[in-house]
């Protein structure tokens, strides 16, 4: 029986997993940013004018926390220059002019049966295939698994997909159940463990039944049906739901002996090892009331958002807000010329009717934000000290341990911009730390000159 975590909310999930996957034709040009993961950005391995094949490694960095990038179409490299990034910055990117041939690169051959039993061979392949966390965090998967060796006794596959609208994981379970189980098995072997747990919310009962019918125990996997509650898909919530262990503020899952891997990441491991296929595509849920109809789109990485919107049928009305990811934790899109990247699970086009903001919101001290915070934080006081720019008390109330799930803002009757404030507070702490570091370095340099 799964354990329960503190807090959480029940938004309207607005799911459409019965909408079949639509394969989106790749665009005339793909834009592949050198930053598609947490860690060191990649450096180009190709030059302008080079011809590249689909699946060819075109960028890499030998740093431990990094993951290579592969061409998602075949064609000619026409630019290596800063381009708009989904996170809002201008990031160096490789631009490939699509020749529409999809000429495959065969550098990554499928692993042999012997290699699929070898943890080191699996980890090497995960790294070479450029696999990162597909749930949004984009942490390099090979580094994550290696970092847990000897410390982690429990591998959890995250099948909650608790964000409203998003369907990619659910569809992967329904359309590729056997392949998914094989991918989880490979992640389990790479982790040096005899068993893995697959936590899936009960609103995906069809997928739970399908996976159980394929005897997951033969792959060393146990399916764990979970209560439907947002943010069940948070790593710390998954650890609590599956094991009962609690990751304290400031901690990470490996600190309590757990590693969490997303559903789509496990499927990417299958593709890399069984098919020799690097990360070049993913399902992107394209939805929202501004659209004519929701689409679950199998999309090449590097596809500009404006092209994706056009291919999915366009708008009923002009959207007021565009969100990358889900509505609870997603980012506001600032430039539709930016491309989808490995961690892009959805793009949502909203009209006025989804806008919950009000002018001059005022806290009424009802305490409802406290009751739903899964980290047991106190958003009321965090926001108060954020407004005062009181860094000491913001730290005292653990503002840096907020993982921005949005439960507090969702439950706030005064519609306070709590999540936005906490995101901003973290940026303020980063700026403060950088300023203090620069001042310390300048002081040390000045003293060295004496």
C-alpha cells in the first residue's frame, strides 16, 4: 500500500490521453541549443557547412555533469550562433537545414545481450545517447545513476505525471508497455539493484492494468498504484509515496537511499540500448483553450514552438499566456522562435478565462497555503520576508527548499503570486551570492597587490 505525503491539491487535470499521438513533420530547420541539461553546456563537434546525419553526435562536453546532443534531422549545419532558448536567454545553438531525408547515423549500434547485463555498458550507452531527465529537471541520467551506486537501495520510476494537461508518460505506458518495462529493467541493472518500483497514479488505471498483464515481476519491477494528488510527481513525493521515507528540507532522494527516474527517461534508455537510438524526439502535449483541439505530438527536439503551433492546427483565439510545461510549474514562453528541448513536455496556449491573477492581491492570513505545502514550509512568512527583502529570515523559513510546485498559489483565496515570488527570491539569492563572491575576489586581489 503506498504511503501518503503531506499537503497537496487537486486541480482539474484536463488530461486527454485518449487523443492519439500525432507525428509532427520535422521543420525546415532545427535549432539545437548547447544547454539541454543541468550541468556544463556542450561544445560543438561540427562546423558551419558540415553535413550531418540524423542521430549523429554534434556536441558534447567531457565534464561529468553533462550529456551530448545529437542531430535530430539530416542536413547541413547553416549556423552556430546564439538563438532564443526556452528558459528565456540567448544560448549558443547549432542550426541544421533539414534535407528531409532522415539519413540515419549508425554510430550507436544496439547493445548485445551480454552488454545488457553489464551495468557499465548500460551506463556508457545512457551517457552516449544523451539521456537526461525527461520529467523537466534534465539532470544527466548516467551521472545520476552512477552517483547513487553504493548509496541507493531503491530505484523508483516516476509514473505520476501529475501536472494538468500533460499526457506523454501515460501514452508511453499505453503504446510501448513492453519496451518501457525493458527500459526500467536496464535502469535497475545499471543501478546494481534486484528490484525497481514503478509509482503510477490511479487515474492511469488502464496503464496499470496493461503493465501488470505483462508480468513486470519478470523484469524485477513492482507496480505501485498511487493516490491521485498533485504534486505526486515530485521526486520527494515519490520517495514518500513508495517507501515512506521522508527527504528533509535541503536533502535529495539519494540521501535516503533512493533514486527517481521518469517514465519517458526509462523509455529513452530502452531506445538507446535496444535500438541504438539517441534522444532526438519526445511527446509534447500541445493544449489550452486558445487551441482548436489538444494534440499529443511526437516532435523532434529542436522544433521551434511557432512551427509546432502551426502544425497542430492553430488557434481559435489569440492566446493571452503561453506556458512551457504544465500550468502549475511551467515557465512563461517569452519567444516562440525558441525550440523544444529534451525536457519540454508540453506547450499550453491559454486565454483570459485561465487567468487567475488580480490587481493588488492582499493576504487575508487564512493559512490555507500552509496546509497544502508538501515540503511543510510556511509560504505566508516566506512571502512576507520576500517582500521585505529580508534574506536572513527568508533562509530561516527555508525559502530555498521550495521546489515551486505551485500548490500554495493554487490554494490561495487571495490569489497571491506566491510561486512567482519564491522563484524570484531564489534568483535574488543567486545574485547576492555572485555579488559577494565578486567582492571577496576583488578584495583578495587588492590585498595581493599590497
